[in-house]
């Protein structure tokens, strides 16, 4: 379990750091009503390195989340008495997603807010943001996240392991290529099905952040108002940037987890 926790934490931090500018672009696309929410404005007003703003918070958030995610998945997969491997992976992935999201959710909200501010216009860092928010604001959108993230991770894990089997059987790719390809495609498949919940969660996380943020009173109200003003397409605003982000993010994440897991297990076996 310790090896899975460590491998998951490292995989999460590495994958998010590699795609941080793409993550910022995705968040900006989902909240394009906020002033200066574009790459061009970030580079102009803050500098290129600020394309990684919020990444430290994201790594602080994602390292324990992915650690808990993979560890819970491996534990559930080993203990669920289900013969069908696809169903077992779905159930284990769903449990892992729910547990990990609930455990770190305030950091998810803080990351979103720090990513969308300009020149520290709202907060001076993680601790200042944490102290400035009410408990209700910290958990804004959690219910939506669980509704979306639970099936998202279930599909993600199930697709990844299924794609690995298919790719191994029908191609001559090496293990690294198989893990990267399967991870990237599983990320695309999962987000295609669950994307509206991610968009709604982001809107609820931003309640009270800035006067430009539309006011929503919960999941239903947010969904209704988005459809009324933007149509069904409004629920998929920012999906293309999400595709661009998700493929490399999950390719690196799954590859890194398996790499670190194997490395730590080898070290454990070599220890006297």
C-alpha cells in the first residue's frame, strides 16, 4: 500500500506539472467571463512562468488525491469478489474516485481560484485563500464533483485496463507506448461522457470569487441557467481544451504510476 501511495503521488505531481499550461487554458475556457482569463493576458500582464500559476497548489492537491485514488483502486480490485474484470474495474474505480475527491476537495477549489486571479488580485497564496473562504465555499460543487468524478474515474480505470489488453493483443508496441496510449485514450473516453459535471462544478467553485461570476443556487439552477442562456452547447464549453489537456495528462499519469510502482517493488525485493 505504501508503494502505491508513493507511486500515485509522484505520478500525479509529474503529470500535472507537465500539462499545467494546458490545465490553465482549460479552466480559463470554462470561466471565460472573468477578466484577463486567457493565455495572452497572463503572458502580457504576469509573464510566461505564470502559465504554471496554481500548479504548486494543484500538485499539493493532486499528489494525495492520485495517491489515494490508485491505492483505493488497487485495494478494491484485490478485495472485490467479482469475476468479470471490467465490472470489477468499474466498481473499484468508482470507489476510488469518490474517496479521493472527498478527501482533497477544498484544495481543488483553492487551485481553481488561484489559477483565475491576476497578479494576486484576490489571494496571496494557498493559506490566504484557505483563510478567506467560508467552509461552504470550500466545498462548493462537491456534490456535482461526486456525481461526475465517480463515474469519470470508474470509466477511466476500466477503459485503461481494457485498452491495455486490446493493445497488447493486437499491436507490437512496447510496454511504455502501450501505457501512454491506453492512459491517454481512457482519459478522452471518460471526459467525453462526464464533461458537463466538470463544467458545472467549476461554476459552483467560483461562487463569490468575482462580481463577473454568474450567480447559481445549486446544480439544478446552474444547469438550467446555462442551457437557457447558451443552449445545450453551453454545458460543453471548453471541451476541446479539455481533450487537449486530458490525453497527455492521463497518458503520463498511468505510465508514471506503473513505472514508479514497478521501480519501488523492485527496490523492495532487493532490500535485505
